[in-house]
């Protein structure tokens, strides 16, 4: 077997690092599905993603408040999606932090349709279910 050169080894290692950095983690995948379900009005899928004791903190806008439990949160999404209709979603600045107890995802999300809704998002998943969600209306993101 022929030894590989230092250049080839470095190039291979760089390719592996680049490839792994380009892949989303499981929390980011769950978050992007969540954002898409909001944009497309899939309320049943949204409700199914929450744990029984989930908390949604909606900060700003007409739905401002704290909502607890999948049923209560589902009612909020029914109101929101009914008022907004189908939306386009743009996601940026996604960060995922995980440990054995769960995963937290933060992101800047802009929903566009009848209105542009700029949101700073914080999602916490435990055992694959959404346990905590902060929907912070952030006018700085509208630009």
C-alpha cells in the first residue's frame, strides 16, 4: 500500500470537516420542520410536535401571551394560520446546542405573506418533543 502525502491527508481532513459542518443536527431539522409547518398552516402537525407540558411564550403582536399545553398552543396556531394564510419562510443564523438532556435551537425567522413577521426564535426539545418555545417579534429582522 502506498503512503498518502501530507497534502492529500490535509485535503481529505478538510473535506470531512467541511462536509460535517454543512449537515444540520437533529434539533435544527426539527426546528425547520416546525417553521415550515407554521408557514403551510399544518396545525395538526404543529400540535403533535409539542410535549404535554410545553410552553409557548409569544412576545409582541396581537397574540402576545404565555400558552401551556399542546391543546392551548394548537388554538394559538389555528388563530395565527387562519389570519395569515400560507406564508413563505426564510430562516437564518441557526444555532443548535445539545447535551443528553435536550437540544436548544435559536434562529432568525421571517414569515412573509399578507404581512412580514420577523421572529427571533428559541426552541427547546426534550426527548424529540418541543418543550419550550419563544416567539419574539423582532422588528430589526424585518430589514
